[in-house]
C-alpha cells in the first residue's frame, strides 16, 4: 500500500504495536485486520494536541463535535464486514479519514473506498492527511451520507460511523446483492446492526450488540 515517505518515530510505532497486540488477543483479530491497523498511524489522524493519547483505546475529539472511533470499534467493524481485496466499499462519516485508511489497506490497490463526510472542514482535513500518506484508492466526497453515494453504487460493503434513527433505505438499495452493511442504529440506546443482502436481493438483519456513536444527520438521519 502507500509509501509513506517519512520515517515514523519509534515511540508511536511501539505504542501502536502494543495496542494492536492487545486487541489481537482480546478480539481474536484476523491477520488482515491486525496488519492493516498496524500499518496505519492513528496519531496522524488526530488533532496535534491529542497525539499522546492516539494509542489509547478510546474515541478522541477531532473538532465540530465529532470523534475518531476507538481502535477496538474500528477493528470490530472491519471484522464484521469481512472485507476482501478488490472490494468497493462505501463509508458514511469520514471524520479525518482513519477508518477509511484501514479499510483501504485491507481492500488493497484493486479495491476502492468512497467515503462521504457532511462537514466540509473535516473532509478537507481527511483529504490532506490521506494524500500525505499516499492513499490513492480513497475518494472523499462532501455530502449527505444518509443518502449514500449513488453514482458509485452498488457496493460490496457499506459501513456507517454515526448512529441512524433507522437503517436508511438508500443504503440498502446501494448495497450489492451478496453484500454486507454494518451500521449503528438508535438514539440514546444504540445497537450495531449487520445487514446482509442475499443474491436474490432479500435482506437479513441481526444485532451485534450495544454501541455508542455520534448521531447521523441528514435526510435519512436525525
């Protein structure tokens, strides 16, 4: 994947390795998710004043009342999606691009990540960070993520990093037959849903468990 050019300081690399080794044991991570997360420098995606906390397993503020997800939640969502090399993936809620970078590592150069962010300021920060790290298989779009991104549909996988009042119908329509979506649903009480569309287009939903995300805003959001 990307040639990141600048060498990384040993302290950040060691902190990331310790975190990922712990998560691999606790979550029984697959090698593809473990390796992808080990390659992505989370400290680059957080505001400078939070860099010393980048490898704590917790969400962190990134401005505009948004957060970067905790590493364990990113890992869980990647595992639930069962990402494969070459997949076309839609992400709703770019933030500063951390989760998209990990997914891009997994789907590889033959895959593509389209990520939609409603806040232009965050989208621009994500573009700058992702470009600086050499990612060429990520497209950042400014728009209403609750409507998906129809021009690139259908998608092998869709995931949402903000909680919706219900699963947006456009996202179900934009999911490829045989595809899978992971999305948090709910307001004060939220659950992470796994949505699968079979080869005939029939939908099956199941709940993974309770989670906590920022709200999804937009036409099909809050």
